[in-house]
C-alpha cells in the first residue's frame, strides 16, 4: 500500500510501521543465519579470527545489527517512516555488496541477496521501494565488479587472486546476467505488490459493504415492523380529517388545519411506503407500460400535493412511449424522483419532467433548480438512510435505485453544487402500445393520491 511522505500517523502510517517492524525482525533473523552459515563454512578450515575476510564479514554483520537497533529506535518515534524504509533498502544493498566483495566479486553467489531486498522494498512501499532497492543494488554491484576488474579495489589479501581475475568477456557476462535478474525481480515484485495492494483494497471494501449490508438489513427489518404499526393509525387520522373538512361548523382556519393534517399524513404515508419497499422489495411484474402517461399523471399529482403550490412542476413529452416495466414500481420510481426534486427546490423554482426517445431507448428526465449535489454526496446518493437534508430520511432515492436495478434501468446523475440536479433514467427500448396496455399503465399504483 503506497504511503504518502510526511504522513506518519493514521491508517497508512500505522500499516507501514507494522511492516517495518516485521522487516526489522526478518533482517535480524537473516543476519543471524548468515553469521551461522559463515561460522559453519569456516569451522572445518580452522576459524581464523585474524583473517581479513572474517574481520570484514564480522564487522559488516555487527554494523548491520547496530543499524537494526537504530531502525527500531526510529520506528518507536513513529516519524519519517517512509524515509526510514528507503534508507534501510539502500543500506541493505550496501551490506550485500560487501559480502559480494569478500566472496568472489562479480562471480559471487551473494548477489541473490539483492533480489531479496527488492522483495522487501515492494512489501514496504510498493513499486517505489522495489525500484530503489533494484537500482541501488545494480549500481553497487556494477561499481564493485568494475573496480575489482580495473585494479582500483584490490581483493581481500587472504582470498586467492585468481578467483577475482576474470576476463573482460566473462565480467560482462556476469554483469549482464545479474542486472537482468535484478530487473526481472524488480518488475515481478512490483507487479505482485500492486496486485496485493488492489486485492487488499477490495477486501477492505467488501468487508465494509458486508458490515453496512448487515446493519441496513437489521434496520430494514425494524423499519418494516414500525411501518406496519404506523400505517393503520395514519389511515384513521387521514379519514377523520377528511370527515372534519366536510363539517359545515368548521371555519376557514379549521379547514386549513384539516388540510395540513391530511397533507402531513400523506407525507408520512409516502415514508411508510418507502420503508416497506426498502425492507421487503418484490420482484417486478413486467408488462408493457405507457411511460409518458404514467409520468404525466405523477406530475399532476405532485402539482396538487405537498409543495406543489410553491414549486412549479412541468411535464414534456407528447408521444405515447411504451416500455417494459412493473406499472406500480415505475410509477413509484417517477413519484420518488419528482418528490425528491420538489423537496430540493426553493420556493418559486421549477421541476421539469420529460419522457423522450434517446436513440433506441426511452429516457425519463427529472431536472430541478435546487442547491445541487456535491461530489462526495453524489457517491452515496442512493444509499439507504443517507440524506443531505436535515429533515430527510434517505429512503426515497434508495427505492429508486432498488427499482431501477430490478428492472435493469440505468440511472445517471448530473449536478454541480448550487446549480441543481438532473436525474436521467434509461428505461430500455421502446415497446409498441395497444389500447389495452395503455390502460394498464395507470393501474396498480402504490403512490397515494393527494388530499
């Protein structure tokens, strides 16, 4: 996972810190194994503590152990972690270069440790770490091989000179092979690190979605139970208010209060319907529906209810355009989009609804002149219970998305902060309408009529 320079805290910084701790521990283990291997190789030959090679190796390993302690101390402070990782990679390559020098130079088998550092670099900071380790390893190896060949760097005095005296052609071969191997390792580790990063990101997203779905499922079950309990008293309240309005004993103020009661009960009934639709969605019963007529009638309903008095709702679309849909669910989708647009509009604003052909498809468009939607809110616009309004519930658009997904409709949203919003729903290809199917378009509605 790439980590930004200068950001030691937070999730990214903590992840890098844990990786650095693992790498420091692995480095100490490798150094101990290396020390043990050197001791085992030289014990049969009589371990000569005064030998130049042994002194260089022991001093290099001691320096590596000391650096590991320094790394651990810096890690505890929790600052400059990316710089610490980069420094470790370069110094590791310096350590392996010293081992290459004392074990044969250009022909040494210790060059394989360069690839190990590339792997550690990819593990720590991805492509950048692998590149730093690979390029520094290549530069150091080529430098020590060239210096030994030119005589500017003499071999250890206790090592046979003939092991380091190789022809120029053989030197070029060793350099070419080792550089190619390091490039391949660098590319492979970078690719694997990138795949691992992406897979880890998808896993985190999947876990977050699963947790969110579980919470929403529990909330949905509770919402459905509450909705059923609320709907019955709502019907009684709406019916009682309707009876009161017919009484001749009521004055104008009393009638206006009855209208408010009916309007608010209608709004609550909308909310209850949305809650039930979210909690217990049903499969659509597909027939040929007159989308133009359905949208026009929803606009007529919206103009007579709620804020229809202070927000103008206009419809455009003269042709009878047929689509394959569930009549009630299509009506609910249009109603929720129009209601959302009206609620997002300011007094005196206009909501424009249209059903038109776009190529071979029928497209429903709902456009408002409200406050608009910012980029962050747009990403969660159709999430259940997410809303940008203080008095909203975040259910209406979730129902829209749910119905669209069940039907295979595509929803596109265009909006800028402060410039309104446009919802476009592609309803599929146009279907031919008969007199019977045109009549079916307005039956089975789950949208409550206005008071």
